[in-house]
């Protein structure tokens, strides 16, 4: 009676499934049996066998060959029993992983596998030898489903041609290249990536490695910002509205050509100028300064007021001024847009009108007679006659209708208010 083996074949195979060993049996190029615990999945085991097959040299006669093989950064002792020519006969083999990766190598592998930048290694034929999870995620899959397959299986013909041309360029140069490329995403959109492509040694082959950061969202944001800036510049330059961007420190950073024309100066001379130097003394300056402080401190988002500008010829002009803060990301506003929506007629400087004079003009514009004005303001008829005479001299008007018209074109009376009232009567308006 034959002695029973200590361990049967099934038990032996089961034991190998828990060891860092890979075993196989082939017939020609076909794997008829394989196993072992050296690899997590059959696809990786098949790639290992394919690598051994490429590296092996046909032997003229059966013999056992021994050697070492590098695969995916791992070192194996390989023993093969060759039965005739390996590609046409039967062959058996076993590979045992020797040594274990160092702690540094394990840390590097984990870092590379889970780094947010997409990374890959391809051979010169376009077959993936390795990739990390970020790269596989671009294709909506995992590394295990891509490694060992060709780049042509996952990309459009145009993208494939581009990628392989870049690979060939790297292999011919033998030097790393930093660049930006475009590609088609699985959702049909166009993606953008920036990174490095460089040659690496994988066993006895020179392959191409790449590490890229997807900048699609960043590129899209830049494009949207450029479009917004172009729209803003078009509005600033072609709307005809005098406007300027003023820093928190009060210096003019940008301005429209209409603003330069209003102040009778060149645009290049206006940029960098202190904004307060274009303001003439006026009763509402204190309120304007308080409103400016509220804007910079973000207590208000918008201020509307009336003020007087003075141009380079010394002429004054009353304007309606709108101030609006830029951005909301900080506790203090960095800049303010100033826009003029209404402007009075330029005139030589004259003493500011008193509150009584402005009130008389308002009542006069409303159609009141001198007697009615006197009764409304509780003044004598002679006092009203005196003020009207003084106003005609100050504003250069010969008649009552001309006096009213001058009050409007000079910006003394609000052009869109009824009953008539002073353009400075409205307190600065705020919006939050």
C-alpha cells in the first residue's frame, strides 16, 4: 500500500494562497492554472506572468531556471521548470517575494496611491504599468481596472494621439517636461491639466510617468473673471458715465475717459491722483466723509450724495455721486466705485448759497410770487426782493425764469424732484 503524502495537493495550494507566493502552470501562452497570495487579483498576477514571458529567453531543452525579477517595485525569486520551448510547451513556475518593503517605501507607496494629483506610468506601447486612485478617478474607475490595459481603451482617438505623441517625445528626449494639456472628460466636457511628464525605469524598460493636477475649475474661473472684467471695462469706457475706482486710502486706481473729460484732464494724469483733490469746498463735504468711512468699515454698501467737483481750469460743477464698495471677503473694503449719474453746468467758483437763498429758489421754481415766498419764509417783501437780486447777480440770470433754469443746470435744485427742492437736501442714502 502506497504511503499517503503528508500534505495533499489541495491543502498545499490552499497554504500558498496565504503566502507571498505566486505559482502557475502554462501550456503555450495559455495559463491553465495559477494561484498564490502574492497578488490581490488575477489581473495583476496575469501582468506578472506577461512580464516574465517577455523577459524570458526560450531554452532548447527542459531544465529548471532560477533568477530574480522586479515587478511593480517588488522583488521576486523565480524558479521555472521549462518543458521544451516555453511559448509552445508546458511550463511550471513559482515566484516568492523576497524581503519586505521598507517603512519608507510603504509610506511612499501610500502617498503616491492617495495623493490628490493624478499620476501614472505607461510603457512605450501605451500600456498602463501603474496609476494612483486620483488618475483612475478621472475615468470613473479604480486602478485595478485600468492597469495592464492600453490608453486607447479609455480615450478618444484625438486624445490618444496627443498622449502617445507626448510619450514618444519624452522617450526621445530623455528629460522631464512641464506643460499644460487639454483632454476630453467622460461627461463630454473639456478638461485642463498641468503637470510633469518624465522618463522612469521599470525593470529593464524605460517608461513614461506623469503627474498632473486638474485645473479645469481654475481655468473656467479665470475665463469667467476675464469675461467679467471685459464687461466691466466696456461698461466703464462706453457707457458715457464718469466713474472711477478709488482705493480705501483715497487714491484713484481706475477711471473712465468721461471722468477725465469732466475734470478737463488727461486720463493718465487722473490715475494715481488723490480723490479729495477733485472736490471743491461744499457744505455736504462732512457728510460725504462720514459716508466714506462707513463704506470702508462696511457699515454701508452704498452711499448716494451731492457734491461739487472742481476741474483743472478752476471751474466748479455740482454732481450726483454714487459710491459702492467692492467685494465682501474682508472686514474692510479695499476699494470703492464712484459713479456720477447727474452733473450740473460748469461755472466759475462763487460763494456757496445760503440755506435761505436755496429755499427762495425752490419756492420760486414752484411758481410762488415774491409775496408768497415772503409769507412762507416769514421774511419781509424787501428782504425777498434783495435775495432775488443777489441771486440773479451770483448766477448770471436777468429774469426770474432764467434764474430758475440756471438753478437747475447748475445743480442747485434736484432735477428729478417735485415740489422743487435743493439737490443737497437729501441725506446720503445707504443700502445694506
